[in-house]
C-alpha cells in the first residue's frame, strides 16, 4: 500500500528516528545491523523497543493523516474493476489505515475499488489478530484461499524488493512487478540481504502505475484478438 497505492513520504523520517533511538540504546548501539528496521527494533532493549514502536506508530499515523494517492492509482484500479480482475491490498500497515486509503480511492474512482484488504493485524487462521506478523507469502496464500484463485494467477505489485518481490516469488505468484517512481528504489533501507538472487528478481520493473495498466490492456487486447482470430 505505502509506496505503491499511496505515495511514501515518511521513509527518511522513519530511518532517522529509529537509528537515533538505536544509537543511544544500551543494547542497540552495539549491534551493527542497520538494514531492516524491524530487525533494528527487535535488537533494542525492552525500553528502546517501546520508544521505537511508539515513534514508528506516531510517524505512520501522521503519514495516514496526510495520505496522497499514488499517481495513476485510481485509473489502474478502475481499469481492473471494469475488466473483472479481482483486487486485493496486502500491507504491513494496519488494516484500519488501509481502509482510510480505500475511502480515498472510492472518492477518486467513484466505483468498486478493492475486493479484499489484509493488514498486519488482520486475523490469519483464527478470529483474533496474529500474535506476530505473518509473512507476506503466507498472506498471499490466505488471499488466494479467500478469493478462490491459485497463487500462479496472482500478480504481486509493490515497491519493495524484500517485502513484495521476494515474498511474491516465494508464494509462487505468476508475476511480480516492482514500482520504482522515476527509477528510485523507495525501500532501499529495508531487507537488502533478504532472499536469494532468483527471489529478488521481479518479472517487471515500472516507474509509473500507468505502465502496468497499459501493459495489461495490451495483453488483454492480444488475447481477445487471438480468440477472434483477428
């Protein structure tokens, strides 16, 4: 969601704040890990973890309060809806924040937006929120079970190699698309050591969501022409 459907504008602030907490933490300051923010937080003292999580939530909430829709997002969602393609949101953000984003898309599209939203606190195999975060690969399988499709029929679209591309490939998605606005890797700070070379390779890289829509439209036209023998 963040960085794909919504413009990501808190990355630098998150990095700076969590690193500041780690640098003065009695345990975290001696840990060399500065790649994955979740790992950094888990390596802090109990008090440091509490401060870091509070800072993380405060920054994310400010981001939610000032959400900006990603350019080309409403057009892509509307295109998929018109063509009967199911649409699911899978995010490490909280489900309630994803619903705020959905309402923004409803206002922009004035039509159907998403068939399903899965956040970090969405129940997995019980009615209760998960005690720990579920991997996106398992969440993709959860989505497929709910929507009644195979993972090979899914196209995973995201802005993070570690969080979206690796997890999509591990789940067996039919395709993985990496969004890099203006060629810029939005999640350069996260998970640079996660996944092997094959898992980290996207099927396609795009700079704009409009490119995804154009490619899908061309693919649909090609299949239609083949069916009609044109």
